[in-house]
C-alpha cells in the first residue's frame, strides 16, 4: 500500500489522470470499477450547466448626462453579450447579442438611490430586449434617480 504523503505535490494539467471509482447504475448487477479520469473530464463535469444559465451585473448611474449606466458584469454563463442603455428618464433597455427564449427567462432587479422614491419594474419585450423602468410612487411617472442596482437574468433550459 502506498503512503500518500510520500508523493510530491504538483499542479494538475487537464490531461493528467486521477484514479476514481465508477459506480454502476442502480438495480444493476455490475460492480463498481476503478478507472482513470482526466482532470479535464472532472472539470467539465463540475462545470456542467445546471438548470439555467445566468447573467448577473451591477450598475451605477453614469457620471454625466444622459446618465447611461456603468455596468460591472459579475457572472455571465449565457454565451451572450448584453448592452444596457438608458433610453429615456427612468427607462433602460437590456439588449442581448442574439435571441433567447423569453418565456423561460426569470429576471430580478433591485436598486437604490438618493431621491428615488419609486418602484423598479422589469419586463421582457417581444423583441427579445429586457425593459427596466423606474416609476415614481407618487406621480406614477418614470424618473431617474437610481444610483446603483443589481440585475440577475436566468435563462432556463
């Protein structure tokens, strides 16, 4: 039997092998089998897509008029690129580089700002764009004033 501590430590490469046990399907007469797995195959399995892909970003109000937002992407597993622009007072549009399934998309948005007394509304448009509007609670008019916020888009498979 080998003593693990006697082997030198190393940095794995994607073609290196790791010994593991392959477990047969339930209700099978097969026995567990010891096999070699590549580091790449384990990394690919660990990074396999879950039930959805996501695009998460934070934004702050731009430094000058017309207040186009400054976006910081926190996570993007969609394979798409997005453009987030202000189109009018309190109205923003998130445009994807290509179409995706809108009826399998979940969107969440939050924001805060000095002087913003309103509601953030998010909706998917037939064009494939995502609309974000900021509405004043008192006047029900669109208004600027969100200084920063976060948006998460989940596209389910």
